[in-house]
């Protein structure tokens, strides 16, 4: 399909998940967002990996 990168979001503070993905080549790219569906809003961090 021609995609160059894949992205996923992990809850801030979920260091176990972040370590898992980083061991498998994913990197935090510095992008964050707040998921307002929760009260209080959940801060999430974006990880990405090259597909090429």
C-alpha cells in the first residue's frame, strides 16, 4: 500500500508497554495527545516504526 511508517499510541506512564515496543524497533517521536473521552483526560504518547 506504500506506507512508510506505522504509528501507535500508548498511555503516558505505561512504561511496560513502551519498553516492549521499543525492544521491537518502535521509537517515541515526541508527539503527545490528550484523550478527552476519560475524566480526567488520558495523556498518550505516540510511537512509530519504519516500514521500509
